[in-house]
C-alpha cells in the first residue's frame, strides 16, 4: 500500500506581541469574550472572536446547560451568529481563548471536532481560508486555514 504523508503548518508565538497587530487585537477580543462564558458545569470558560471580511468582529462564549448536550461551544456561538447576521460576508479569522476554574489556561484551546467541521464549511462556503488563532497564557498557536486542523475532511457531494 502507498503511504501519503499529510503536512500541516502550525505557527507558535510566545506572546500576543509576536502576532500581527490585527491578530493580536482579535485574540484580546477573544480573551474579553471568555468572561461572558456560562460554564458552571465544566468551569472551562471559552471565548471566541470572529473577524469578518467587512471588518466587524463578532463574539461568542460557551454556553452550557444542565441537560449537557444542549450547550454550545464558543466558536459555534460566534460563527452561527456571524452567519445569521451577515450571511454573505466571508470570515477571515477566528481567535479562541480559555480559562480553567477561573485561572488562565497555559495550553492553547484547540477547537473541538464539531467546531472544526463548522469552520471548514464557513471556509468552503466563501472559498476563503480562515486563520485560527488559539491562545493561552504561555503560548499561542496559529494555523492559516482550518484545513490544517481538519485534513481529509468530509464534504457533502450530491451527485
Ligand atoms: N468548549 C468550547 O467552547 N470550545 C472548544 O473548542 C472546546 C470546548 C466548551 C464546551 C464546554 O462548555 C466546555 O468547553 C468544556 O468542554
């Protein structure tokens, strides 16, 4: 059998000042959004900030529920709101941040599988790569397309 290696590129920054000014701003907006999380069950607060092609920034935070599956991740709260508010505007980037038990997380927060699938669809829908900025108190990881986080992804073909 033939083996094919798939390479992804992940950029790492020690602190937000090493990011571009636009990415640094977006990450700070995600850090602010983290404060609006409703996560009494996991105590894992997540904030997301989505930069649209029209320059607007849309925020999201995770929203939990006593019936656990009824909650939603910060990324999808922001992405679905962005799409419902501006259905025809492409997404340029998303920044994500988290705290654990009210303290800074020292590991970047990586989007869950469901959020990756939604990001992929946003990317494919507009044919524009979405930069993903994954923050933490110690290091920041950046990928230039969601395809780096979801290679060999599912795409619905109708014919
Ligand atoms: N969560 C997010 O909001 N985004 C992620 O990328 C991973 C997980 C939320 C879901 C749940 O409210 C809490 O974090 C713990 O899983």
